[in-house]
């Protein structure tokens, strides 16, 4: 009951260590896991489920109920340019990478705004510097990235059909209603996360930077901005770049 109450009232996922602190660390991790397994079974046939994310445990609404809950919150998801999505895909599959690596793969200059957008969303971060002239920053994905895409670890990223190609499609992004969405979206029950399936909170529409709007080669059509929704399905710890 203590663990259940703590999880229902928490605004963020709670780790095993945090749950043990509820009892002054007088019970071990195995006992906490047993209690969590019991709670999972108890809630398995209800409208909310207890799931394990990269950041810990939390309650969230059952994925099959997402179409109904979405009717209460019809706001639009934020829009991201193809440059943002391609940069995210490259970091996810080739991490750790520098901006130079990304530019080499994409064939165009990476705008600072593109990197800043992903950092502000909490999907990528600087984890170090490459030991070369200029010591460029090394970029990698975060635990928030795993939580939002519903992954246990980076090993669960979809396999690339073409190992030499990294595109937004590699992240399970599909077109729906003229936008790019991540499949399997699922809303949270409580806390600061939104009730709309997969809609990140309080994020404005993001237009592509000027230097990303031009086609990469002569004759290519201009790239139109698209949107990305996050996925918060059941995941486990393990985002180690």
C-alpha cells in the first residue's frame, strides 16, 4: 500500500532506491521488486497500468484507452523539421557523435538551433569531448529519450534495413494526417507529463532553421516541417551510451 500510494502521488517515475527509502532502506531491492510485481498483476486488467521505465516505475493509462482520453485533450503535437528528426536518428544510431559526424552523414551543415531543440527536449546531451583538435562535443541520447520512445535500452532501437542509412523512419516514425508520429504512443496517468497520448508538454511549434530549409542538392524539393510524438510505453533501465 505504501509503494502504491507513493507511485500514484509521484509526478516522476520512482527508482528502486527511492522506493526503498520509503522504508528507511529496511527492506531490500528484491522485496521491493516482489511488491511491484504484485501491484502490476493487481492493476493488469484496469484502466491504468504499473510500468517500468528507464527512469523508474510509474502508473500510466492503458495504451488501448489512448483514443478515448485524447478526445479530452485535442491540442496539436509540436512540429519538428526533418533536420531535427534526422539529427536525432543519427545520434541514436551512431552515438556518441560530434556535429561534424552528423554533417558528414546528412551532407549539410547542422544548425545550432537543431541541436539546441533536441537538448531542450531532453533527448540528447553532451557526454564528453573527442580527443582531436578543437575537442568537439560528443552527443548521445538520454534516459528521457528512452522513456519517451518506450525503449528498455538502446539495443531495442529498430534494426536498420540499410546499415548505411539513418533516417527518421528508422525510429519507427510513420506518417499520419500529413505528420510524422511515433507508433505506440501512450499517455501518463499522473504528474507533469501530458494526458494526450504522446504529446510532450508545453512545447511550441518549431520551424526549421533557415540553413536547413534549402535542399541538399540542386533540384531537390524543399523539406517541409513535420511533427514527432513521444512514446511512453513500458520500458526498463538501461540507457548507457
